[in-house]
C-alpha cells in the first residue's frame, strides 16, 4: 500500500478505531479526530477516499497524492480564508462498502469540509447516502454513466452525452471506421451495465438492429480473457459490417485484456477497441506497438497541447521526486487532473463564499471557472453540480500514451440524464 511518510501505521489505526480494513493514513490523535474542519488551529480539513490497495490501486492510488499536491499549491499562496488545508488520506482497499464507512467517519468524526473520492460508480453509490445524510460534499473526479444529480456531489468529469457518445459517433462516422457492429465487454457493475443500456438505446434510435451487438460481463479483477477474445474474434468474423469493441472493464482488468488482445494478434485495423476507462497508466509495462490505434475518450489526455498542461506535468514530476511518491512522475491521467481541478474549485467556492459551510460553498459554485491543464476553461453554473469540460478522443501510440485524434471546440453543456436510458 502506498503511504505518506510520518503517518499512523495501518495496524495501529485499526486497533484504535475497529474499522477493519478501512484505514486512514493521516495522524489522528484523539483531540484532532473530533476537531471541526475549520476550528481554532488555523486549518481546514479535506478527506480523500481513494484506494491504494486492491484491484484499483495502480490508478486510483495516485489521486491521494495529487489532492495533496493541489492543497500544497493553495497553501503556498496563503490557503483559503486564512486557513491552511490539511488532507486526510484513506485506503478503502477497493472494497466498496468501506468507502461509505470511511466517508462516514471523515464527515462525522473528522468533520472534513469536503470529500474527494471514488473511482468506480459502485463506490460512489455506496458513499452517496452517507454524504447526503451528513449534508456533506463529495467531489467525484471520474467520467461516469450519469443518471444521477445529487446536490451533495460535484460531478467534476463528464456524463456520457459529453464523452462516450462523441467517441462512439466518431467510430461510426466516415472519419472513424464506419463502425456497424459492437461487442460490449464490461466489468459486472453499474457503470458498464448502464453505459451499455444507454448505448443500445442510442443505436436503436439510429435504426441499428439488436443483432448488431453483443454484450458480456466479467467480475471485477478478472484477468483471463482468452475465451472472451476468442468470442470477439468469432463476432468479427461473422460479417455484417465493421466491428468494434466497447470496453468498460476497469482496474487491473484493462491491461490484462489488452495483453490478451495483443497476444492473439488482433490489430486496431481489424477490430478497434474503444476503452472507456482506459488511461495512460493502464499502458505502463505493456508493449504498445501491437496496440497502436486503439482508442479512449476523456476530458484530459497527457498529450494535450496547453501551457497549463506543461505547468501541471512539471509540477507533478517535481512533486513525485520531492515526496518520493510511488508512481511515475512522467505519467498523468484524466482523473488526476480532475481531482486537481476539484480541489481548486472547492477552494475558489469557499473563498467566494468566505465560508467552509457546505450550503454556502454550494451557493458559490455558480459562475466559477478554472483553467484546467487540459487547455479548456472549465466552468460551473447554478443549474446543477456538473462541471462543463472539454472532450478528447485518443489513440494508443508506441510510447505507452495516447495521440489526440479529436477534441471538442469548446466545453459542451453537461447532460446529467440520458434520453437513452
């Protein structure tokens, strides 16, 4: 498990709290654990709910560090409302109920001003009733299936209308590969199943017959894709138009799938893969030459051409070196940037409200803008807690990254609920 220096050991914290595998990795002495997030003492506390162990560790664990990096940046400029930001970091261990358990403790005992957390939608869904009951605030940095609009969640990334549909449209167009048939392969939980339900509704609206698609699901953490890749090969060989794979497996299953796809010699020119959860970190350690041309879609790609991105990448590389962060300093992924943006949006709202109280911070969201490392100016309105972001479609290159194939001209208005659900 990745740890910050000077933190309680997991074992000692378990003895104190009795929380089982749910371990905070910030020092929580008895007086501090019940201290208000903005009580006397000059600090305001934020909480992280990102796993650094389990199937999500390689990608999700990075977000603990980038939240702290953003907090350090803000603190170096004087903090917020005269307070220094303190970040409490946890490890829900990729165990969905633990996100709720730790989130409840952070809100009710640590009195954090806001939570930043979750990767999978099932972890977010587990935290949602907790944050609503506590009247807290959760900043969620992942693009996701939409169909949710809680006043207690800031949806920092993009719903499907702003991310998935543009990518699928691209693949169906003449500029893409004129895709006509679709093999949907996902991890078995709410995000893949809901996305695929929406895609099927969308394809029906385009007059595409149900015989043109197939869907399969695997358990979280699934690794042996040989049989499923054989099924994809048979689906492609059946004819009827250009096939693509819409991949919604998550975590460690992504590189395992890509490795098997490559091992079986299937090229992007034969059957392109659109990996909806695939990020640069998933390509680490892989030979990406046989994977060139497979696609993803996000609100940020590391190869974004922007001065703000150059500054962010240098900041992250310097931070990794200075803090001995156990992740590569030359790899950045969308949810890292979204978490970074989230801390800044929270700080801007708190400063605008001159308060850390959630109702006041929430009122201050309307009209906020921030120059994201993506190169887009992201924004919020009074309509909901969704953030308007740009959109990128990337193509795997030989250097374990993504070349930018297409990006939106502006930041499309987020549409929380899909008409195709």
